[in-house]
């Protein structure tokens, strides 16, 4: 999750499953780049795939991954404390 491109890909999959082509179009990246990233995310157990004819659809692996991703995004959106608050 430390890589911005991976995080964007995971964030797109929160809403719904998508195929590589859809993810590539949404991100403005090459299909090969997105495919490689999905392969990495799948090997780490963060996404899973489902074949439907000639298309492979990717989704987040389970509710735990969805919760982890939402918590990370929520945490990143929290305002930073003022320096005087953090020293207390």
C-alpha cells in the first residue's frame, strides 16, 4: 500500500470488480502496466480474479482487505495534529 499506483488500483476495486482494460482506461496507464500490478497484488493476496469468457475480472480479495483499505484511506484523510498537540 506504500505505492501510489497500487493504492489507486485497489481504491478503484473498492467500488466494483473490473477487468484490466477498464482499470487501464480509468488510470490512463498501459494495459501491460496494470496487468503486471494486478499480478503483484494477487500474489500478495490483496486481489482475486474471476474469468468470464475471454475477460478476467479483478476484485478485492475479501472483506478484510476492503476494511484495511478503507481504514488506510480514512487515516490518510485525517487532518494532521498541530505540533503543540502532538507533544502532550
